[in-house]
């Protein structure tokens, strides 16, 4: 119980500190939200959307599930994407995977996690689809890293096939879809170079991103 009780004291501390720093913060946020970003990431506790990219409450709309899967048939994900695009008018949708993902590792090694196994069939499909490209990598760590990257790119492809995204593009609404991957070891997110802002870009950009996997991919704005 102590740990649970501590959450409330931490919360009071956060609320009062925030209020002191920005007296209008809660007033403004309680009236409306205008996030520029939708973040679709893994549920992993080590990959919290806001903190990693230093965004305050109100700046990023978030959907997370095990292994950052985008399944157009998943009502939960579909409702989040639709709300974000049609109502919040977010301009950037990020699919953010991460290295060291337990869900991806389970799919790679075919270990059972229980109920999540059914969910991870979606990652298993990515593995099957790219088995030739995974096979040439010698060690399991390299295969794991590559499957994490491929999973992001395939989830971007899935996202771009959703009717809500296609409809937005058809009416010239600005929606840029991106694929990124986060490193638990260095705290950095990297752009996988798969960004799409129209349906024509999806296949060529996904194919190019897959072809360039394994090469260095500096993030936009980095000094290198
Ligand atoms: Co994960």
C-alpha cells in the first residue's frame, strides 16, 4: 500500500510545482487539447512517450500496446487514430518501436507469454514476411534489432492502409506518418526514414527504408 499511497503525494507535488511554474497550465489544458502528434508505441514502461521527446501534457496523443502494433482491425487502435486525425487534426503520426522489446523477442524466439501470444501473431507475420532478410544475420541480437525495425516499418504500412488515413490524404489534410525506433541503451530515438504524407509515397518509402536498414540513420536535427 505504501507504494500506492506514494503516488498521491508525488501527484500533489507535481501539481503544485506545475501550478507554480505555469499558473494558467491547468486552466488552459482543461479547456482544450491541441496536440500536434499521435504517438503509437510499445506499452513497455521504459518507453514513456512524453518524457522521451520532452513534450508536456497536451502535446502528444498516445496509443500504446505490446510491440507497437497497428492492426487496422483493432477497434482500440482504430478509434484512437480516427479521433486523432478527424477531431484533433494531428499533423504527425509516429509509430515508435524500441530495441530490447519483449514482445518482438517472444515472436522471434517463439516463446509463450500467455494471452499476448495471440496479439503477437501480428509480429510473427512480420517475421515470416522478412525471414530471408533475418536469416542472413548471424546472431540473435542482430535478428532481434532488425525485427524491431522491420516491425515499425510494417506497422507504418498498416497505418497508411487505414481508411481514416487514406480519407485524410484524399481531402488534402496534412498527415505525416513516421517510423522511429528508440534505444533503451542510449535514450535516443532514430528516424527510420519511412515518412509518408500521401498514399503514393507509402510503398516506395517503405521499400527504401527496408533496403537501407543496417546503415547509419541519423535523426533529423542531429549534428552528424
Ligand atoms: Co516493447
